[in-house]
């Protein structure tokens, strides 16, 4: 790898470059690279992200671009948070029918986009989520959590291919009710990691937007490492 981007390959949706550090990616680097208009995503694979990818992205990449990090983890390296016994009222709830999973998925996606990140995401992201709900979700790879009888969490995993064209499980959605206190959130996170260890095959990834600090920290804490940055032009 190098501190200057080196072309690796082009696919239908991505043009890939290798670069030494996430910190080296900035508007100037993006603007200097050949990036055909018919390829929606410019991707940088890096070997070093530094201690704070959130700060690096906000320091170096302007609002002209949408940025998403791809995090990876090996199943055996997932870290289960320590959970206090006082949060035993968080439990796994049977996911229910696929239609119920789809409804909960879409309603929580819409809630988070509108309430937590208003104006940050393009309309195409909701269309993407609708496509995921229609074609990729399954009850078997969906985890519902409850506090008492109230649904308070949802995690969905779908099968995709990574940048090396290898099959990989992708954690494509994690939602926890914002009313949960810290002990309950930690208990929920503990259940999530234990469940992931049971249902993922070997490697698992996730895609996190540059502005989603909470999710970046969560996936770091449970053993995920950022390895790729996807950049898209904002219309």
C-alpha cells in the first residue's frame, strides 16, 4: 500500500483504489482520481484507520460527498461486552413472520433516518432499504429484542459478497430503542454479539455512514475493524 492511491480494479458499481491510511483520503485526492460518471462508488481499501475514523472523515471529506465505512470482523474475534445482571429484563423475542420482520425493519429505518439523521441521507437510501426488505431479509437471520413485552431492538443479517467476491454475512441493520438506559443497552449488545457468533459463517461485515458516530464506536467495541471507505457523489 501507499500514501498515494493506487488503482486496483473496476466493477459494475465500484472503482477501487488501495491506499495506506484512511487519513490520506480527502477531497483533493478524490477530485484528482479518474472516476467515471457511470460508476456510482469510489472505494478506498486501506491498512490503517487511526484511532478515530469519525474525526478523520469529518476533517478531510466535505459535504459534497457521501461517505460510508466498511467494517470487517472474523467470527472468532468478536468481543462480547460484559453484561450486568441488573439488565436481565432485556430478552430475545421470537422474530415472527417475515412480513413482521420487514415491517419492523422499514419502520425503524424510517424512524432513525428522520429523527436522528434528518437531511443526511438521499432518497435512494430508503429505496435501497425497501429492496433489502423485499429481497434479502429472512426471519432466520433477524434478531428481535424486547424489554418486558415491548419490542426494543432489531438486528438483521443478509448474505452478500465482499470486495474480493467472497460470500460474507453483512450486519445491515441494528436498531435499539433510544429509551433504553445504559445497562439495558449493554445487555442488548451482549445478546447481539452472542447471536452473531451463532449465525454468521466466518467473516462478517457492516456498512456505517461517516456521520454515525454511535454505530462506529459500537462495532469497534465488539471487534470490527474498518478496512474500506466508499465515497458517493451527492446530487
